């Protein structure tokens, strides 16, 4: 079972539903995901497993949207895998020590990544900054956390990053990480009770270019250097998230330099038991962005 945010071909109004066995059924009386994250985990499970559902329709007849809404923020953790530490040291020679220190520190690196209206869903166009020379996708397991600090589900995150901007100076990290089309989430949320062991999930990423495989890699969450509950605990310290929060947990798959994404590339990220997120890449503002009103058109299911 997966929690989906979607729309039908007849209406542009987002709906919340459950996906199972290739079909989607609307959850009765729920207007947003943020509404669900206002409930304790036990109440949420009872509501989703025993509450009323609408008619089942084939998944192919709906458009999946990014599984985040309301004022639910997206945050991310950095340098949580050994490979990530090595990559950051390599690209930031002048500040290599800070990445080595945070890898071994008790306090993790946590940073703000996105608001819902910047997030790209399945089938949508992710962006690389026009003023960046080297850009990479970062495939990550993301935790969905309710307002009480309980992890209620998992989704796939593509934490798009400018290696050249962050590598020039670590203080440029917000510019390297936070921009229109710089965060992908989807295709849905897998409830926490559906995953037996989050430390034993396979993460795969394939980058395509001109119809050919340009890069691919595979790893496992077993290589995480941090405890997931510790990351959540630090995120909740001294802060509140009334609509819940999404926390991406860092990457272990880093394309080797001098690789960089190109306009028209495809990125496919799969996490066992969670799902597969597919997107295309554009340079500059993604399609559907209107800088005057700050709106990003939500992607359609590929």
C-alpha cells in the first residue's frame, strides 16, 4: 500500500488516495497530506487501513503529483555516508576539513531544501542552475515525519546539487541546493509499517542521455553512518512542523567527476520497497515556472 497525491484527468484538484495492486482509491474526508500528518502514527494507520475509500481506478488513468503539500517543508541531511564525505572533500579542497569533521561529529549536518511549490513530482522536469558548471542528481531515501516527530512513511528524493557552486565555497550551499526545480519527490509515500527494515533497502540510480545509459550505480541504506531516528530528533530540536516535514537522509551514489548533467537527460531512482522516481532534466527554469507568481506546474506521470 502507498499513499498517493494525485489528480484525475477530469479535474485539476489534487486528491489523496491509496495505491495498491495497480489501482488508486481516494481516501474519504482527507483534503491534503498535511492533514494526515497532524495525526499520531497509530491514528493515521487506523484511518488508512480501516477508513472509507472511493472507487478504485487504474493507476494509468490518474496523474501522480509530488507527495508534499501545505506548509510541509523538505529538509535534507548531508555527509551521512562515507562516499559522500569523500566526494565533498574532493570537490572542496580548501574546506575539506569541515566535511570530515561533520561526518564524525555527534550533531549531523541538516539543511533546508525546499517548500512544496518548488518540488517536482514523478514525470516532471528537474532543473540544473543556468549559472552552474557541474551538476549531479543525488538519490536519497526520504523520511516523512508527522507533527509529533514520528516517522510515518518513506519516499524517494532526488536532491539536485551544483557541485561547482558548493565546491567553490561551502557557504554557497543554499545556492547549490535551493532553487526552482531542484528537488524531486515521489512517486508516492510508502507507510512505515510496510517497510520491515529501513537499513536494508537497495538504492539504484540510472542517468540516461540520448537514449543510452550514461551512468548507473547501486548502493544500500545499510551503509548509512547515522541512525534515522537520530536525524529526526535533531531536526525536531527547537523547532515545530505543524504540517509535518520531509527529511531526505543523504546520498551514497555520487557520479564521479567530471560528470555533469546535461539538458534532456533522464534520471531514474529506485528504492526497494518504496518506489521508482523518474524525471527529465532541463537547464535553467523548468517548464511551467512563472517567476511573477512563483508557481511551478506539477509534473505528470511518465
